[in-house]
């Protein structure tokens, strides 16, 4: 049986190709400090069934291209959801802030208009 690996899909943008990241915890032989080694493998996904974030099993096969020497065996677990990127959160915050600023300006303009009308009415009573 072929050598198999289990990892997480980090990219599915290419047609019939996925990038799978496999993380291993290792301990340094001298310093005894634990660290994570992440390796990336490109794998052939004939049906385009694996999506970003899915946990998959890939098997070694004959080289399909310069970088692809693995094929998708099965999707073990589907991704549960997506994580918002920092840029997206920042853009949403800025849009919300701009919307709040516009609402505050409109409220100020409305209050200034009411004050002007009240002053006009007061002048009309005095005259």
C-alpha cells in the first residue's frame, strides 16, 4: 500500500489540485524545546471535492506534474466554517465607522436646523 498522510487543505484555488499542510510537533535534541514543523504537499483532486479547511488523507503516487506526487484518497472531515481575515475585519470596522460618522453629521445638521427655526420663531414673537 502507498504511503499516506493526513493533513489540512490550505488552498483549493487550482483546478484539480489542492495544497495540503501537515504539521508535526518535534522536540529539539539539544535544547528540548518543542516546535512545529509544517510541510506542504500538492495533491491531485480529480473531482474538486476538497475545500479549504477540510481534513484529508492523501496517498503517494507516480508524479503527475513537476510538484504533484500525491492524490486525494478521501475527505475525512469537512471544514466547519471560515475565519475572517484581519483585513476583512478592518474594512468592515472602517465601513461601520464611516456609516456612524455620516449618521452623526446628519443628526448634527438636523439639530442645527431645529435651533435655527427656534431662534427665528423667538425673533418673530419679540417683534
